[in-house]
């Protein structure tokens, strides 16, 4: 995706704050080719410190949170482009996104998640419908009208969704993330329908399942094909084409298999996750939480000598 060249993706997300990141995680993890544009004025930069995001009991500073969001997007195999989107226009089969640096990307779907700037959407529809006018002491200003989208982020423009603060649902960081996740899941369902999914087969829990051992009070499914037939096929005679059913079955059971982890896989992911998190933390803060004996053993094992 070099500057000046055009590539094609399934989903383009404009904005890498909590809402944009959450939407991208949904779509990328379900196999949709996703690009996230991160540039321009970010509303979260006006926050002094984040204290209401679960999992951070003492809060988290904005630069670290933003770095973690970007890293999460890339880990999910979405592509991160650190450029500001200048224009989104209609294109055959979707949209054409152009950045201020001259990069162009074609996308079937666009998620706008930039609370402070939606000017790149001008021209897609009547500006009176998309933007509202506000009169202040500093003059007259236009802002994107959050009511242009419905409660699920849909807009009158086919393929264009709005999430988070831009849709009027970003009063808290967690609310913005939840709204982005809701929009992302809807896009996943739309893409699944295009693939051939029927309503009963649409739901998918994007979480990793621990393979039970003898001490657990629950059991694995005895037969995953049987599970699919029971939980994903409509009751009675469905009348669907056998090839369609097998195509969806194969995809779903592949996802199920990839989401089952044994103890060794869980331990490996735990170590990797903690190291990825630690890489974003201050060195002095990390060292301050360790006992001197732990640091001393670490140094000796690596031939660094004793720590004075």
C-alpha cells in the first residue's frame, strides 16, 4: 500500500481511537481485509488521563492507550496507515478513499470513527442532511449530525457506517469502544450473508475456548459436525443447497478448531500477551515493581554479574 498506489480492501476504518479500533478488530478477526487510517486530530488526545477503562485500576495515560490500540489493530492482521483521510468518494462497488499524502484505497465498506472531523465525507450526500450548523461566539461551525446514522451505525449511504463519538455515542471511552464493536459485528454479519450464511448460522462468539481436562465439570462437544447441525441449521427441512451448507459448515468448523486451546497454547499466549503489554510500559516503572532478588537472578543467569 505505497503512497500514490491504489489497493482494494473489504473494510476501511477511518480513525484508530477506541471505536475505530474495536470495529477493525471485529472485521479483521473474521477474515475481512481491513485497513485502518490513523491521522489528523484525535479527540482522545484532549483527554488528560483515562480512568474509566476496565482493566486499568489506576487508569492509563493517553499515549500508552493509543499505542496499545494501534498494536492491537496490527496484531489482528488489519493494516494500519498513519495518514489523514482527505476525501471519501463513491466508486464502483463501494468507495474510494484518498489520504492527504496521496494514497488511494478502494473499499466495499467504510466506517467513519473520527469525532472531530468528518469533512472527508462531504459530497457523499446532501450536506444539509449530513451536517448540522452551530452558532457560537467564535462564529458559525458545521459538525457531522450524529442522527444521520441509526442506532446500529447505518447511514442512508449503502456501505457507509458511523461509530463512536461521530455517531453521538462517545461520551466515555468504553462506550465508544462498545459502539465500534457493535458496528463491526454488523459488518461481519453482512459479509457472512454475502458468503452464504443463513440467520441461524450468523452468530459467532469471537473468544478462545479452553479444552477441558479431567478436573473440569463440563465436557467438549462429542462431535463438532453434530454441534453444527444442532445449533446452526434451521429446524425441520431447510431446503438449502447442500453445497452452500457444506461451504458454511467448513468455514465455521475451521474457526471453531482454531479457537480451541490446550494448556500449552494458553501458557504460550499468556507469556506473549504479558510481554507485549510490558513493551509499552515505562522501564523504570517495570523495574520498580520487581524485587531486587528477582533482578539479581535475572542478571546472573544472563552472565551480567550481580546487581550492586
